[in-house]
C-alpha cells in the first residue's frame, strides 16, 4: 500500500501506513492479502478456557435468562475491572441457521455507539491543535467551505460550531425527516441517481432551513455526526475510517473494528447475522436497485451512517477502547483528563454529553446504540468497571431493551464477591495453541 499524504495547516505530514489500514476481517475468502502475519487481533486470542469458571457461574445464569426471556438469538459480553479484561464470553448464536455460537471474535453492528468513536477522534484532533471546539463548520470561513457546501438557504448554518455538532445543538431535529436514514428520498429530491453519498445528504440538509438557532436547543442528530466525519476527512486529508483506525484504534492495539456493510453477502466473515422479531415490512433498497429488502439488509445504508452509526466491533475490542477513555489511572488514556471531563460533564443536562449518551452524575457513563437487528450498550462505573453488551436481535421492546440489559448487568455485578486477577488484554497464546480462534 502506498503512503498517504496528510495536508493540514500548510504542513505536509507523511504517514507511512504500510499495511496498517488493511483489515483483519475479510468480506470474502478470496479477498485475503494475509496482512501483518505477526499480529493477531485481541478478540481472536480469547478462548473459553481463559474465563474464570467460578466467576462465569455468577454471570451465566443471569445472562442466559436475559437472552431467553427476550428471545435474543446471540449476545456478546466483555467486562474490564481496573483496566484489566477479566471476562469475555458469547451467548447464543452468531448464526442460528448454521448453529454457529457467538464467540469473542464475532463482530456486531454497534449503531450509535459509533458516535463515541467519532467524538474521541474529534477530541484528539482538538488536542493536537488541528481544530478547535469553536471552529465554524460552514460558510466561506468554515472548515467545510468546499463549493458544494456554499449553497444554503439559512445563513444561520454559518454559526454552527464543532462543539454544537458534538452535543447535538447545531440546529437539526431528528424528529423531522432524518436524511441519514432516508438517503433514497434524498437522492430523489436532489434528482441524482442513488445511492446518495454523505456529500449529497449534507447538501440536502443545507437546502432546508434549520429547525432552530444553533446552540439554543438539544435535538439528537445523526446528521451532525456524519458532518463530523466529513470534518475529520477535511482536516486530515484521509478517509474517515482509515484515519480513525490509524490515529485512535491501532495505537491502542485494536485491529478488528471497521465500518460495516449494508447487505448480508458483503458482511465480514466473522460478523454475526442479524435478526428482527418485530413486524417490519420490506422496504425499497437504499441503492435504487428497486428491490424490496428487509430493513436489516439493504434498507439502511450502513456505509453512509459511518461516523454516526456504521461501525462494527467485537465486545473485547470495544472494551479496550473504553478503558482508554475512562479517566482512570489503572491504564493510560488516549485523551487528556481535560478532554474526558469535557465529554462527560453534564452541564446541567445529561443529554449534552459529548459522544456519551448519559451519566448519573456519580461516575457512571453510558452509551447506547440501536438499529434494526442489533442493540449495543456500554457502561463505565466509578469503581473502575467497564462493560459491553452486544446483541444481534431486535426485540419487541426496541430501544427499551437497553433497560433490560442494564438491569441484567447490575444484577450480575451485585453478585460478584471476588474479581478475577487475570488480564486477557495481555494474553499472548503460544503458537499452535488449540484454543486460539482460527482466523477466517
């Protein structure tokens, strides 16, 4: 792979990516290039014999009851204590039809947990003085001052700042038509051939008036985080996914997180299959193929969601990211305490957190993610516990399933009387170890 050039602030920084941006997951067997043969992703090193048996018994009953009661096909749980990965286990099936059980290496769509990844990347760029929280986004003096973004009907867009995009106060209202989830409609309105790209969605938004003056209200917005993804590309000169992997994930030893794909046949080999227990009619495919498809596969443009909701990850690697942004001293953080504080200070309204979804004000932070076919919940506790629960099933409870996940985990955590002393983050299996998961 050729080196990529990053143009920022008049300086030319040469990043020798080499093979670093090559995925460890492959869409098809014949796509394999056998990248860095010496590196094995964390989630492939973890096997059932590494899980403390006594500790597992405290969780298995509770988690299995949750899975059965909610008709969850498959779930993955990872838990860190004091910066150590002490538990990682799959429950149920990654693919029910083929009877494939969930393992630690299985990837799940994490939906809006992706926003936390984007927010961390933005904060790192701010720390590196590549941009500012108060930087203007649109207009002749804005970051996105490309000609395609200079045609707008509401001059208030010139007041939108990076900070307002981060905390969902930029002027867009998700209760109205969300263009990120209506890309086929966007293509039709803009009279372009589908699929609509991110640039088309942003231009569509600029064709309409803002719902409110930037900075005056909180209104959850997927669009705002897709704009942040474009800012990352503009500032770094790199593809959003590749830059996040290069600057955030790979330095942390996370090698198997990627932007997902919309269709089942394009999924990563170690990605779970998604299921939907809710009644949902087929809809027109986002790509304009005029096919009626399930929302799970082809109804939503996962690639377009990208920075707002497109990432796939395994539970152990997602926990590894969490312990790098939790503010505890047991493991070095990738962000400064100032940045972490900025992201988690409630400002009198927990919904104005940055990247995170909520906080109780006493050291517990959480981030939820929901899409058709998947739900994700991550939580950080003040006693240095971080955990991730990923499921591959939409239930009739829809996004309220997060309440059940939370109650289930609190019940399991209350039963813990002794924490394991192992750290699966540092596991290095011997070559030929029979328990090492086979790379696809």
